[in-house]
């Protein structure tokens, strides 16, 4: 994962040329550029769009990431609270979903992906790190270059099903506290510690499939 951070910096410069646009109704904000600090009702990252924010932002009506889109909230290098999102995060065939140091109420659901190459960083990856997720986490059928779920506090179950990444060091699931079950199946590679140097997950419920014992 460390080798991807330089790519992120380049992508921020490219994506910063876009602007945030609000719908006429005033209830949904389309983010295709930088999401400025502040409060929003609902935020949508449009098809093939790029939405970046260092926060702090509050989203009360959910965040939707559409096909081919890239979402980056915060970064591992800047350990400050980035976002509070109610209504959950929902992504379908997104290019990349990256969330750091945030609180998500309503859970996170990621379905599909756009493949390992493309987007603003040339390679794609999903990562949810250092966040509190109330309502569980599900990632199903992701197709990308790298994938991580690291140092999160989850109130709800975690499901990782059928996620395939090109990097053999991908699918890192480590150092999470999960107040619920952890179920993993048909992921390639199987969920692992990778080079994160993390610790085993603490899971109050059952650990099944590929995640048993990690």
C-alpha cells in the first residue's frame, strides 16, 4: 500500500481542476472535484467522476459513488477526522473508494469495481482505514488492483465475498475491531496481513470461511 501513496499525490493535482456542483433542488450535491469543508444533505460522485476531500465534512443523507467514479476522503498521512456520514456509503462498480479517519452511520456497501487499471491514479484500489462504521461493511465482487480494510471499529457484521485484486499483497484485512461476525469467501487472494505489519482482528462474533483465525 505504501507504494501507492505517491500515485495519490499526483491524482489530487489532476482532480483539483474540477468543481463541486449542487443540484437545483439543493438536496443533492454532485461532487466532481474537491468537496469543501461543510455540511451536505446527500452527496453523489457521478459516473467517472473524481471527488476528493480533506474535510471536515458532514453528510446527512448518504454518499453514493457511481460507476467508474473515484472517492478519496482523507489520507493515512493526515490523521484527523475527515467525515461524518449518516445514511451510509453505497458504491456500484466504482473505480476507487478510499475512506480514512471517518465515522459512517448506516454502514458501507461496495459492489463490483472497474478493474485494476485506470482512473486518476493509473491503478485502482479500495481502502477503508482508521474509521468507525456503524451498520456493518459489505464488499462483494470487487475487481481492482489492491484492497484493504484496516484499523477500523465496526458495529455490525463484515462480509467480503468474491473480491479479486491483481496485487498478490492485496485484500489486507487486519487490526480491525468488529462487534459482529466476519465472513469471507471466494476472495483472490484470500484476506491476509500483507505488508501492513498489523495485528489480528478482534471479532466478537463468528469468523468464517477465508477469514477464520485472521
